[in-house]
C-alpha cells in the first residue's frame, strides 16, 4: 500500500519543521498520485532539485538530484517539469547548510 502524495508532503513538512528548516509548498499537485519534486535553496543564489526515482539495481525508490546550479536555472528546470506534469508537487526547502532530510529514515 502506497501513501498518498498529500500525506507524504504533510509528513515531510512536519519533519522539516521539527528540525527548524523552513519549507513551502510552491505547487500543489495531485493529492493522490502526484509526483513530488524538492527544491533546496541554500539562500546564496544556488539551489538543487531532487526527484524520487526507481533504482533498477536495488528495486527501491530513492531521491536523486535532478539539477544543481543557480537558483534561476533550477527554477527554469522545475518550470519545464511542471509543463510536462501538471500534477507535480513542488516543495521548496530553505537551508543555508543544505539540509533537506530526504535521506532520513521514512522519507524515501
């Protein structure tokens, strides 16, 4: 049984709040089956975007870096993804130390 996208997003935001890491829903995707993209803004003009992907070697889902670079470049890449997938959720995490918690237990 899979969690709904909305449930996962709410749990992720709660985990970030517990760590004092600001995060915002930039684009609200499909509540049930929307994919989730996470933008990490390090507040220095740089950013990274992460998406969940299926690892063919291990058979597990894991977070992979989609793009890295200037914030404007990352925003453009996210915009292109939203053009392909209007059901996509976009979460922006703001942390100078680059914390996103995507590698924490229970968030894969």
